[in-house]
């Protein structure tokens, strides 16, 4: 077996495909991104802060396939006739499967285009969801099938995408509480977030909400909360500054320690709470 991207001197070079006959070629690749069950539910409901996650990831995957030659040094620029990105949500495994299919009539295959599309779509999913879940894990990216070309057809036999495999261990908020401050359960803080000496909650207002309220960050003494939850924090904020009445105007989302939360979510001192509109950037 020889490596076609090496010449007789062992140097890397682009393979000359000019003399090859044109044929219809197609390749399908897949990958998986694991996430917390709460994140998967938000994705399915369209409730994540950056907006339409799947539409954005689909466009990113298509763009990546078309520009594979700019990312992988020795790939040819190809006139793809089809790029399709599909998603399959798996609640049992708490993951989203990404599949990419590329097709053309040409002189070289589209395996790298399909693999690149899956990789970039998964990275985009991570970027779109990372505000609420940084524990996501991307894996199992591989070629599933290819047709056409001198080497013939290929179909992956040992399909480990989902069936019969153990999912990576990812912290679920239902069983693995976020380590925040020194609370009744003895949690240990990873580091101070507040800029005042007393136990407090660090509050951040993000994106358009920051502009609307005129507040970026503020520390709220924990003993000012009438109840140790997000609802109590909102009450304390409104008592401190009337501008926080804006938290009840329109749809405002909330995350505690970068995990999506609601009014009933409990708080401990040194927690970080972010309020933001449904669509943000960055």
C-alpha cells in the first residue's frame, strides 16, 4: 500500500487527478455530540440563548464542506452538487447525532468534505450551546459510506455510532450538582466570584439586556435575598435598583453557573447568575 499524497522523494504533494475519468461520487460521515439532558431538552424546544441552533449548525456544515480545500492542505477544490446535513436526537443517550452527505460528478472523492462538514457542524453545536453547558463532548466522527471512484464502494461494518456503546460520563444536574459555594451540603467553591467581602451572588446581564438595563455586572449580598433561589434574587435586585424591573419585561432567560435555570432554582453564596435575552452573540 502506498500513500498517494507522497511523491517519489517522500514529499507531500497534491495528487494529479486530471487523467481520471469522471464518475458520480458520494460519501456520508457522522459524529455525535453528548450533552446534559437539560441542554438536549432546551435544544429540542428551541430555548437555547443563541437562537436556532440546528439551522446554524446545518449552514456551518454546508459551508465547511464547500471550503474543505481551504482547511485540509492537499484537498482539491470541488464543485459539489449536493451537501446535506441531518440531525438525530437521542434522549436515551443524551446526545445529538450529526450526519453529512456530499455528492458530485468528478475525478476525486468527497470523503473529506463529508468528514469536515460533520466536524464543523459539531463544533458549531458546541458554540451555540456552550453558554448553558460546557461539559459537552464531541466524538465518534467517522466515514460511514462512500461510492464511486477507482477504489470502489465502502460501507463501515462496525457501526459504533450509538448502539451498544457506553456514552461518555457527562455531569447531569439531576445527579451531579454544580459545585458553587459553601452551602448546607458542604459544597466547596472553585474560587471567589464576588467583589465584596460578604457572601454574595454575582449577577451578569448579557447582550441586549445589558444595554437595555444599563447594568453589566453587580454583586448582591446573599443575606438580601428573601428566598435562596432565582426568584428571591430577582426580588432583591428590584429592591436595590428599579432598573431590574426590566427582568420581567419580555422574555429573559437565566443561567446559574452556566446551566439554564428557572425561578425555583436554588442558590448558594458565590453562585454566578446570568440573565440574557433569547438570542445573544459571542
